[in-house]
C-alpha cells in the first residue's frame, strides 16, 4: 500500500470554520486556528501542501489573557531606521487593534516559510461579533 500525499489537484475543497474568541485563552485559540489553517485536523494532512480550511474568528476584543500578560507583554515594532524601535503593551493593542493580537499569535504557531505566509491569508479576524462571511455558512466550533 502506498502513502497518499495530497496535491493541489487532489485536495478537498476548503471548508469554513467560525471560532468565537470571547473568554477563550489566546494560546488555545491560536493552536486550534493554526491547526485548521494548516490542515492538521484532516487525515490527509501533508506538510508541504496547502490543504487547510478557512477560519473566521469573531469577538477578538474579548480574548482572555491569563496572569499579568495584559500589562507586562509588549509587541515590538521596527521602522527600519536607526533607533526606530517602538514597543506597545497588549492593553493598548486591545484598545486600538484587537485583531492584531489574534493574528500575531496564530502567525507565531505557523512554520516560518512561504507556504505558511500563503496559508495565513485563510485567517479572518474581527473585533466584534459581526462578520461578512455568512454566505460561506461557516461551521461553528468550540475551543
């Protein structure tokens, strides 16, 4: 018996999943979303092929962080110029761009290569409970 490897031609059509982030720990949500995007939840998982599904995350502003991460953790940004480093606390990012927190966590769970950057386009994050992907009828899953 030969090992079955997924290719672009033999991959199943992508499904859509909906995750409600309200009260869910950030790390647990990021692992679940990254595994679905990569296709690791399927029996036909192949590491070198994009056979994953789409993930829509709603209520990103209500994500849970344990301990003192809200006030201690910082995101570093670099402008490219000398002395161009800037740091922003998680609490500030939650106010201004709550989607960034989830996107950054999921990106950190993905491999660092071209395929993973292309897979990250399958992640859609929204701060509130409304999203424009209702026509895809995403399947709601719990984390």
